[in-house]
C-alpha cells in the first residue's frame, strides 16, 4: 500500500477502526512509522475530539 493509499484509508476509517488498528497492530506496522505514522496520530486525535467521550468509550468497549 502506498503512503497516499494509507492516508486515504485513515481519512475514511471510522473512529472504531482507527482505534482498533492503533490498539492491535503488530510492532513495526507501516501505518505507525514515519510521515504516515504522524498523520495517523494527528487524525486519530482529531477524530477522538469529533466523536466525543461517550463514543470513544463505546468504541473502546466494543474492541475489548
């Protein structure tokens, strides 16, 4: 997957999908390295603010 494809996935993923990948990705996953990793972190924190605390907790509980 190219960097642009990874960024597109990040932009289109639900908050729960982002949180799940953040929580369960294997060490060294390319989504969390270099420029894409910084982009993921920034977008995840932005989405967290957008969905609010209740949705964050629900997504976290759904993931286990």
